[in-house]
C-alpha cells in the first residue's frame, strides 16, 4: 500500500476512534489523582465539553501527516507536560506515581513543574521544596506558605517510573508591570539563583538522573516597546549562574503572542531577533513558544505564519538553542479541546519545532474526571500513529 493510502486509512480510523471514545464513559484504572476543579492562573476548568468550531472538521484528510512530496515528518506527540504547582502542592508519593504512570502510558518522558516558588510584592510567598529560607523575612513574607515535600515526592516518583522532571523557578504576577524595571529584574534574578542553589544542594546528587533541566518561568510576550533586550539581560543573570551550578542542564522559556499588544505578524521575527542577539542561550537550551491555539482562536496556518520567522531568527543568532512548541489542549471559555483539534495542532507544530510539550494533559485530559473520554480518545490516536512511528524509524 502506498504511504498516502496508509495515511488516509489511519486518519479515518482515528476519527472513528475519537467519536467512539467521546461517547463511552467509565473509569480508568490508571487515572490521574486530580479532581475536576478550576484552573486558576489560566482561568479555565480542568475538564469541559469539546468546543472546536474553528477545527470542526477534525483531522483534515487533505492535510495528511505525510504526503508523496514530503519526506516523513512526524508521528506527532508531546513528550513533556506542564503541571501547575498549586495543583500538586500536597500530592503524596502515590499520587505522583499515578500521575507519572498515566503520562508514561500516553508517551510522555518528562513533566515541567511550572514553578518551585512564588513571589508577592518582592518577597517569596510560597515554596514547594525543602529549604532553610522561611525564617529570613528579608526575602520571605511573614506568612510564607510551605509545601516542602512537593518536589521531593515528584522526583522520587519520576525515579520509580523512569521519567524526568524540569524544575520551574520563580513565578511573580508583577512580571507584566515590573519587566521594564532594572532593579526589579535584578532582584528576581537573585531570588531565582538563590532558590536554584537550595534545590541543587538538596536534590541534585540523589536525583541527577531525573532532573531534565530548568524552566525559566516569566512568560515573555510579543510587544513593540523593546523590552526584549531587558528580558535577555534578566535571563542571562540566571543562565550564567545555572551554567556553573548545574553544567549541561538545559533551560526552557515559553513566550507567547500577545493579542493585547497585537504586534504585526511581519514584525514578530524582528522582535525575537533582537532578543536572540542579546540572550546567552547555551547548547541545548529550549525556546518553546506557546502555539496560541488555546484561547486566541487562531487559524490553522497561525503557527507557520507567526513563528516560522522567529525560528529563522533563532537559527541565525542563537543556533545553539532548540526550537520547540508548547501545544495548548484547551479552548476559549475554559473547555478541554477535542482530541481531533489537539492532534492537528501537534502535527502543525511538529513540522516546525524540534520537540513538543503540552499545556496540559493533567489539567485537561485527566482520565479520572467525568468519563475520561479525552484520555481514551488520545490513546486511540496513539494507536493510529504506531505504524507511522515504524515508518519514521525506517526512513
């Protein structure tokens, strides 16, 4: 059978399986230990009905995963998944074990704990790791919240399940106001470096095979105010420190296209080009833009139209870094994206990016919530790409 015929058959199979999975309830013996509450920072619920008017056709057979004119590109799936610290702060080791086991079942290799600490009004307000910082009121709030077992439990469960963890640094909601202030940026970098040292001292020797790298939490955005060179300075202060602290571990950043500042598309690559000229990425660092499908209602050619120029700028000025995508499996209005739409995003992003992570399987496709239909549908999708993976290995 010709490759294109095989693609068509597989895609038809996928559509049938997605419909079947979406219509069948029931539990899952390997479900995530997550309740179906609301996601605070993204203001979306963890599970909802599939809403996808933009992608109502699902996987379009006219845009197959492989064509006769293209070499084999991808059997697309994400290998890393974001989890927000507020959700997992009190998880036991057994809950982490269940989470990792489920992600491993659907092909993931690592998780990104979005932040290891949070900052309010310039001081640390919560921490999710063992530390000796809480009594220092010059850097911590009076009522600093501590969930000291969170990171250790995650790393131990990762070890038990053959998975890895990327550790997020500090999250501060003042980022969008303070990013232009050099004193603010210096203080942020100092706090990130201090916490990175605490984490490394306590966990690295025991779990060095499980620690995949660091996630630099501030979400840079497209804008016309020339903040990008300031952001590079702030990033460089921590990147330089991490280079000495944990040599060889990559650092990931996940910027996004801002619908509020609405930089014209033909200027996006130029803006990030200025950032890449200034930033001191090291070999293997990951520039991983959010794909923008989640809440912004972008058309199918969105990624290619906006981010391809950015990738070219990175290859020109910072070729030592890798270009990945953060693929969003949610919809505007706080609903889980149907799996047909999400897998289409994976395919589009995989044609440009060197790797894929998701935001977020645990939040939106949790098999322990409702019928688990999203998890079942994604498992069905993975079945359809098994032959594609074999072709990829043979190519």
